[in-house]
């Protein structure tokens, strides 16, 4: 599952959080050659972008198609993301169920830990990959004539996004045994 919220445009990891997450998903695909992969894109809602498949090209194209405009609803819906991934494994009782969430961990809806606990009862193992820095970064939005603007909240204040490692550890710890949290660090 890849976070496509606007906070993923932060450049505290090169080239930005979203592009680094997409590269990590493609690296995972190379490692999992004999496993079916699916893709859930999420921001304010979650959507099964690519059903479970062995077709590497279909997965690659689904990853490439993700951007911050993929989800019309703003925010972060981690609980809904876990539920969408769980639903993708329908009738898969005999197989291993693994969810890898690539995100900065900001969650505006809550309920992600409870969703992970519920999914664990169905055997879903969750790995969370944190992208970004705990110190945070301002979010640059492309503007007219190549100028960048900073994302502002409803009050006109510049938004600073931070990696929420605590929540990501709680989510992976709440899943079935064996899941864990990793911080994806870029090479600058």
C-alpha cells in the first residue's frame, strides 16, 4: 500500500517521499518474483489499484500511475487501507497474507491500530515502512511558471509534515506475528 497524500511530496528524502515509495515497491517486486502482488493507493480513502497478480508489468504500471491526484479525498485513511488490503485476500485462507505499507504515518482518521488488530485475527502480517524524517519538512507544491508554493492549512499557515514512527510501530506490532517497522532512508 502506498500513501498518495500531499505530504508525500515532501523532499526530506530524494527525490520526494512518493517517488521513493514507488521505487521501494518496485524493488520489493523484484524480490518477490514467485509471489502475487497487489497495490492499494491511499490518501483520504483507499483503493485497490491492482488486484493480486503475478503479472509484473501490470503491477509496475499500477505503481507508475500513482500520484497525489490519485485519490480525490484528502487526508490519510490507514484503517481503510488495511481493510482494503485484507479484502484483496478474499478466500485466501491457505496462503500467507502480507501487507507492506509505505507511508509517512500521518493519520487523520484514527483506528489504524484497531484495524490492524482485527486483520491479524485473519492472519494478515503487516510491515510498515516509514518514509520521511521525524524532524519534518515543508510541502512544496508545483506552481505556475515553475515556481514552487508551500502547502498551507485553512488558516494560511505553512504545513510541516513529520514521519510518525510511533504509529507505524504500533500498526506493525498489532498485526499477525512477524510484522515490523523499518525506516526507509535515502542515499543522498
